[in-house]
């Protein structure tokens, strides 16, 4: 008879090659997937490697594949993902595995830089602060993406990233779109050049997995569509 | 394999768009080949048209009209997504494309039988 007090958790052990190892973990009320991983590491196998920091959905460190779907584990309740008393936890997809559940996030962050997803200043610290209306059209568009916590859930959910390792991915492109709409940014052309290259926004097939799985309910697909429009508009402008 | 993270409306719309596109690409050469009979072998074309009157072929044509329509409406949705100002309700638009295509193909089938 199935023991309702225990769940069977399959956890990826190893690097790029490895296998799933099964652990029996006590079912608790109000238990998150991260709680389960922490319990295994503390009480069953101290060699298990994983990454987390804040445990409250702010830092974006603890994302993993749970039953094949990328999720922020600190805000995912076990009772939401447990199927017949079983659960599978694996490292994030589309990123190199360092060990067990910890992935190398370098390619993800390098793409933010490659997409020019950083501020290009217009002024110095000695200039007065420029007032920006929070209701202006550009600011509303920029605000739509700024709650990104860099968790890489969208990156792991994206089949275009899986098929083309050069593709910048939803998070980096969304960041580029936010910076592009920032009226204080000085080099919008550099952003459009960066996102219209080989791995740029035009690779996106609008599958929408990024938007479906974003834990903060952001819409990278809309941001990428915005970049597609602006790069096309800029292309025809230059031809004039 | 359709994994958990893919089972949502827009990913399925993507899959349908690809499958319908490949199916139409395979169909079109055969379509033009049959049309060429009108110029070269009219008697063969008549034979083919008699064969195409069979119920099972009409049913296959229902599928063909559906694929054609869903590829067109799906393509229009994608072009609107990429060229017009962003509109929410993409899932509704994708579902609407499937609904409209089913309606069109159904009307075709009812007129054909």
C-alpha cells in the first residue's frame, strides 16, 4: 500500500552525464520543492549540490526542472507538482550542469551583455536628476520587464535556445527591450544592432513557453515582438 | 516528445503551423502534377477526378482544407504579432484560427458530399 506520509523524489546526480537517484522524503504541510531538496541534502545525502539564496522568490537562484517543467523551487508547493506520490527534480535545461542540480549560469548572463541589456548613460552624476513620468508610454513599456529576477526559467523553457545555442534567449532580449524603452539610455542603436544579429530576436518562433512559465508573470514574448518591430522599422529607416 | 513545459496553447499552435506547412509543401507538387494532366492527359485527369469523388477522398480533402486554412490564419496571427502593436489574447487568436479553419473545412465537406 502506498505510504501517504512519504513521497518518492528522483533527483539528478552527476554532471552532463549521470542518473536519477531516488529518495524517500516525508510529506509535510506547506512544503516547497526547495524544502525537499534541502531536506535530502541535510538528512539523506550531504554530497547533493544545489543553489539557492533568498527562499522567498526574489533572488532567482533556485530554479530547477520539476517533472520536466522549469520552476522556481522556493515558491513551488510540493502538493502542486506531486504525481502519485512521486516527483522528479533535475538541473535547469539549456545550461551546462556543474554538478547535480547546480547549473553554470555564465552563458545566460553573458547573453544579457551580448544583447546590450545594460544602461548606456546620457548624463554624469553631477547633472540634476531628470524627471521621468511613470505614465509615459516608453516608461510603461520599460516597466513591464523590470521585475525579472534572472532565474533563467524562461531560458530553460525555450525550445529555440535548445535548437540554437547562439540565440540570446527571452530574458536577455526582454532586458534589451526594457533598456531600449528607457528614455535615459544613450545608445539605442547599439541595442538594435545587438538583438538583430545571428542569435537575435528574429530567431524567436513565438512559442510562448517563456511567458507561460515566467514565475513573475512577465511577458518576454511581447518584448521580443517589440524588438522585432523596432529592428524592422530601423532597417527600413536606414534604407531611406 | 511533447514535454510538460510544452503543453500550452501557443506551443501547440506553433506545432500545428509547422506540421500544416510541411504537409502543404508535400501536397503542392502532387497538386500541380495532377493539374498538368489537364494539358497533357485529359483522360487521366477524368480518371483522377472520378477517384476523387470517393467519400474517403472527400474526407481527406476536409483535412487538406483545414490545414490550408489553419496555416493561413495562423500565419496572419504571427504576422500581426510581429508587425502590429502588441495585443494580448494571443491564445484566443490561436484558438480562433483553429475554430475558423474547422468551420471552413466543415462547410467545404458539407458542400462536397
